[in-house]
């Protein structure tokens, strides 16, 4: 065994485990941080756009609303329908006062013009003029061609307003134009309100120098921009977007990446439903990713440092780890000299020996778990059949972990579920057991473990006990109904089967489960008239009252029939006495006692007919009265017990005993033949039972009675005999012998052989040989 090879592999594997996760974590951290930065900026841009839209429209809507009020005032109406001259001084003052309301910090209005083309006058901040003498008359009258009574336009500032106002410093103004009167189709004048674009552009304050914000009008020109030099230019000439990107701005809102010249940018936009303007922010992605790149470089150097430290620890740790491994392999080699010459990895040697230790432990655990599940299922079946007493019930609930939940339940119900039909489905009758197992799993998934006992299958019926605490009667009934509906729905979904569910009346203690189980079965019988796929609460039957259960010891009856078939007379008599004690211990009417006795007698007669035994063989055929009439004439327990023993049981036992003796020997011989011909295969008692068409537990009992050995012991003994024969008569390797005799690995075979003979197979072969016999 090479130390270097394994040591090197250990270091390489450790480095792989140390380096790959660090690199993956570094890459993941970089990608997540970069993505988070971009998402944060994109979200911030959209938030800024919405805030900008809100701020700008607040100003514009305030102006529009105020101008509407002024235009609708009585003074404005009076002025529109009369000439305005220098002699109308009072009207002029009132009109100027109304117009002054529009010029406020909220509206940002710098100039206002009121024009009456019908009476040829114009009023502005400068005063009152005749319209014909006003320099910009034609330009103002040109706005009459606008299609709407109210319009927003971007205009050059030349010729409008007073030179003393803020508008004179800004080349463009945002102009609100209203045709007057507002509510009349015959227009007599117009009102103009001018907002300096530079002043409104103050609202466009970007958080950083990497973002430009602007507002685009419906004509495609820039209405507002953080840089006043761009105001009035068409967006296509501003250099922010590619030609193919212009169509994207037609949508309501959105974000996209493009290039502005040679620089990658992110564009965020929002179109206003009020005036059709589009609010746009353009962010330089190159500036954004600088922070991401700095995070990436930091992560890279951190990963390199972690990798260097990890590799150093891997080297030191691997060297220290190998020392005990070498000691363990040496100890194993000293005990098993045959592995010294093998070029086998040290870990594999240790693994094989540990695996041998754990295989037996795992097998034991699996067997224990399987037996526990079987015992739990058997306990639940006995509970539903009424064979569990109150004291035993408490113990079993504690044993199987149900006590914490079951102790709190104050409302319990038994659900009985059966498959309605398999015809016209994709399943056959042979699939019934598998389907019931699948339904059991579905129920376990749907019902939380703290609300149920384990679902079981009793006589082709799936049975589940449901329990809840803290619910009212109405809440509990609603829970059970919704639960059964969900069970039906899931079974229909996964298995495409119709099932019916019987619901017992609620009860308060688990010991009452047998009565509830019978109520559930009774409810299922009503499928005959209700059809398939139904949920049948027992509360709808029997006037909502609990079923009166006449206890019948079915389990004892089955055991009695089995003991008759096994010709065990002593056990038959004991079980008959138990059966009578169980039936007669409760107060009943004579007719009810007779029904139970007739039921037992009928089962015995049916078992007799199934075994091919004629009535005449038990001495009843020639009698003047039938066995049923004889039994009905008996009223004392001792007489009834004696009658069953002498009249029915003993004749049956004699017949079965004669059959058994011949049958036992024949079955044992056939099993031995199977062992001798199939010892080198994975032969099991279950397989023998399948070939012989017998129950596996019955065959096990028969074989042990005939050979005084269990099937597995006899099979092991025969394989051990063949192993010694091959070791002394052939040169077959020990590994091949172990494999042929169905051992999982040679070490198990060696350990078993040493236990039997006190030496290893190699030592046994060295001691014995076919020519010279045993050596001294």
C-alpha cells in the first residue's frame, strides 16, 4: 500500500473542496452585489421619474385650474363682451387684479396676456394696448388654429412678456393657451400664461452627475432638461438615443439599455396620461459599474487569501489525518494476513471492515423498524376489531408515540375508505393491494401526523382514526367534511379512481374506536343506493345514534380455525373456552347468544367444506336431527363447550391430524430438495412458499417440526457443508466460494467460517487435503 498515492489524493481532494466553494461563493457574491446595485439604481430612477412627473404636473395642473377660475369669473366675462379703452379704468384694474392671482410661486407664471380679438384689445403685464398695434399680433392670433380650447406648447420667448420678468432670461417658455369664453363655441379672445422653461427645469435635480433628466413634448422636442441648452431641441438630435430606440418611448413606461454615442446608458421613461409628455432619465452605466468592479476586485483578492490559507490547512490536516489511518490498516492487516499482499486502497480496506460491522447493525435496525411497523399495524387492526382493553390501549399508544396527541383529542372519528370499482379503469383486480397501499400514503400526506393514528388496511378497506382538540362540533364536522373531500380529490387526481368514504359518529376516547369502525363500515354499505364516489356520514343513518355493537370474538374464531387446520387439540380446546367466555361475559338475550353460537358453528362447517370433508365424516349425516338443531337445544355453557369438543372439534382434528402427518413429511422433503438444488442462489422461504402455493408462516412451522431446524439454519448448514467440500476437493478461490454461496463479501464468509470451525477457510484448506487426509 502506497502512502504517497493516498496522501496525494487526500491533499488534492481537500484542495478541491476548499477552492471550488470559495470561488463559487466569490462569483456568486460579485454577481449578487452587482445585480443589487443595478436594481437599486433602476428602482431609484423610476422613483425619481414618478416624483418629477408628480412635481411638474402639480405646477401645471395648479395653473390650469387657476386660469379656469379666472376665465370663468364675472369680471372676465364682462371684459370679453365690451370694448376696453383707457376710460374703462375700473374694469381694467379689476381685470389686472384677477390676472395677478395667476402669478404666484406655486404656478411659476412670469407673464400673462389676455387678448380680445372681437373688440380689438390686449392686456399684458405692460398694460392695455390696441390689438392692431401689438407687435406679436399675428403670432398670437395664429394659436386660434389649435384644435383644443386648452393647449400646452413650448414657445420661443422672443416678443412675449415684459423684459423685467424672469421669462426674459430664458429662451423658451411653456405656454398655457385657453380660448375664451371656455364654455362657448363662439370664441372672442384668448388667455396666455407663460412659465419660463428654465425655472420649471429646476425640478429636474438628478442625485448624481451620471444621470440626465428631461421631459419630452408630444412633438418630440425637449420641453424640460437639467441643462437649459437642450430645451427646444428634438430628442433625436440630442444624441441620447439610437434611432431604433425612439419607438420604445411610445409605451406607457419602462426601462431599457442602449448606447449614447460610445457610452452604454440605461433609459427610464414614463409617459403622462394628462398632457402626453414623456419624462425620461438617462443614466451612464459605466459610472454605475465602477462600484461593482471595485467590489469584484475586493472579492477576488479576498478569495485568493482564503484559498492560500485553506491549502495550507489542507496540507497540514491531511498529513495528520493519514497517521491514524495507517495505524488502523496495520491493525487490520495483522489480524487478517491474507490482505497484506493485496494492492488495495487503505480506505477501502477500512470501509469493508466497517461495512461488515454496520451491515449486521443495519439489518437489525431494518428488521426492528419493519417489525415495529407490523406490530403497530397489528395493534391498530386489533383496536378496530375490539380486541384491545383500556389498560393495554394506554400502554400501546405510549409505545408507538401516539399518547402526546391522542391524550389531547376530545373529538375523534373513524374514516373507512374503499375503492368503488376497478372495471373500466387502467387497473386490474391484482393491483388492489398496491392501490390500497398508495391510498394509505396519500392519506398520510394529507392528514398531519398529530391529527391521526397511522392509516391501516382491514379487509380491503382503508381505515384512519382522526382526532382533534379545541374545535366546536360545527368546526369539527366542517373539518372532517373538507378532509374527506380533499382525500377523494387527490385520489382521483393521482390514481384516477372513484372511492367512497364512510364517516363514523364523533366520539371522545380511542377505546370507542371499534364501534366507530363498524359505523364506518355500515355507512359504506349504503353505496348500493347512493352510487360510487360518495361520502357517507353515519350521522345521516340510524337517526344519528351510535351503533350498538354485539361483541363477537372474530380474532379468536380465526385462531381456532387455524389451530384446527394444524390439528393442535390442546390449543383448540383453550381457544374454544376463550371464545365462549368472550361471548357470554356480556348481558344479552338468549336469541343473541344463539346467533353467536350459530355463527361459530357455521364458520366451522364452512371450513370443513373448504377442506373437502363431508358432513358424514363427523357423524352427523345419519342423525335424525342436524347439528344446528342439536346446538339450539343446549342452554348451559359447559354442555355447549362439551358438545363442540365431542361433536365437531374432535372429528375434525382427527381428520386434519391424519392429513397433516403425511403432508408435513412431503412438504419438508420438497423444501429440502429445493435447498439442495438452489443453495447457490438467493433462495428464501418466501420463494419456496410461492412455488408450493402455501403460506410462508405455515411452511416455516411445518419444516421446523419435521427437521427441528429453521429454514435459514438448514440452508446455512447445507451451504457450510458445500463450502468445506469445495475447500478440500477443489482449488476454487475463497472469494469465488463466498460469492457462489451468496455472501455479500468474502469477509462475511470468512468471519462466519471461523465462527463455525475456529479457523479461517485458508487455514482449513491448508489443514485438510483429499490425498493425505488430515495433517498432524
